[in-house]
């Protein structure tokens, strides 16, 4: 899909996108200084909508980079929101069972280091003893996020069934989609709703006016979750 179908090249949309990018560490680290200067000079000019093909061509890769970075930052945010004692213990236990199903090269790439495993054990012990009830340290959250993402990929790769429509979910790997569905995470409902929106648009294009309400129909969302989580001989099911 063309990026300008997602974000119309109007001033309000561009200003909002730049504002979000300036508040994102991922964007600040991936958008070049030259591109930031171009955006600033563009917003200093007077215009309501960009119609020049030359300007659109120059702006397109910048907007794509920002959207991609914001999506990646959103994924990290979803993972961080899960980091509580009960979830971490459940994930470690579940990933340990699933790890045995992985192929040798998958195990090598997804194995935890001694430091990572030690950090998880210490954290679980702290939760169990009542020393902490919530992770508040940004430094600890930043350290835990890639570890938890690795464990989620273990769960996703061990999924031996078929995740129907998983390829329709943008900016999230299929392994993470599988893990979210397998572990019944809140994120899974949001993923199913993304699929429902697309199916609804297709049905409306075919003339089904009732399809407009499908993305808000909890029964339809649950049906999609069932379809997306079809399994065959899956240890974690």
C-alpha cells in the first residue's frame, strides 16, 4: 500500500507525525539529520497539502522510516506492558516446554545467555518473596524487553499448527503473533481486530453493508481468534 493512502499529505497529518517522531527514541536514532532539517524547512513553508510530485518523492522514504520506527516502538511498548511477575513466570515455564520442540539452529539463536537467565531467576525470586510488586526501573525494563521478546519467539516457533491470517498483521513478526495468540495475551485481541477491519472493508466493497459493524462485534473477533489459533499437535495448546 502507498504510504500516502495511510497518511494523507496534508499539513495537520505531517505535523502530527513529526511531533510523534520527535518524542520517539527509535525515530531519533534512525532518521538522519539531513531528513530532520528537510522536515523542519518543509513545515516552515506555507502550505495546506503537498501536491508536488518532487516533494512527495523526497518525503516518502522519511515518512516510511518514521512509521516503521513508531511501529517498532509500539511493539516494545506492548511487550513492556506485560512485564509483571505472573506473566514472566508463566512465560518462562511455557517457553521452557516449547524450547524442546525447536530445531537445533533455532535453539542456538534463541537460547538465553547465563546473564539473561540469571536476571530472570533473580526477578522471579524478587516477585515471589514480595520484595517488588511491579517493575518501575526503566533500565531494568529496557534490559528485560529483548529477553521477553526472545522467549515469545520460542513460543511462536514451537506453534506447529496454522495461524490463519497472521500474514495480514503489519509490523509484527509471525512468531510474535503466534505467541500472543498461544498465550492468550490482550495483544491477540488487538491483532484479531486488525484482521476484522480488513475483512470488513473487503465485504463492504462487495456490497455487504452489515459488514461495517464487524470490527466492533466481539463475537466476530472471538471467531477470528479461534480461526487464527488453529493447532495441530502443539505442546503449548
